[in-house]
C-alpha cells in the first residue's frame, strides 16, 4: 500500500434537526445559537451501501447508504452514536431525530414544537 492515497472519506449529512430556545426562555438574551443539532450522517468508511438490484445497476441509479449514524453537535462537541439501518423517509427521519433530541435534553416529547424550516428566521412569531 506504499504510495497509495487513502481517503478522504467525506461525511454526508442526509437529515438534520436544529434545536433552539424559545426567545422568551433564552438564557443568553439576544444570541440565536442552537442548543444542539442532530443529524443522520453517512460515511463510506463506516457505513456500507445498500445492495442494488439488477435494474438499478443497469439504469445507473445512485447507490444509497445501507446504514447511517446519528451525530449530535452541542456545546460539548460532536458525539457520533452507533449506526442504524437506513430505512428512513422524510417523516420517519424527522420523528427519529426529534425523539433523539428529546432524549438528549431529557424533556418529554410533547414539549417539543416544530416551527418549520430555518429559513423562517429567528423573528418567526412561533418561536417568540
């Protein structure tokens, strides 16, 4: 293996969830930084691809990750968690990430409110 280039093995983030304080409860006043972010990530080095059928390989369909791993970003740093089977849809990924966020913050699931995409901005009335 002498002289052979190894890597890079870029990480691809398939789904992500950012958690913020409500403006009225933010202990940091006007700072609009997230409390944490949780993502479902994929990396060729860690996660295998799903096996492709004959038609998918003949048609040139892109390979999909067979497993993904949850990653938590917080003020304490980055924490990669075990890998899980990648059978997520947009809705099941959202439910999984919200559940992981609630577990990480030790809050009941019904305390979590979805206010929409980050493009709404910090002035969105739903987060006041």
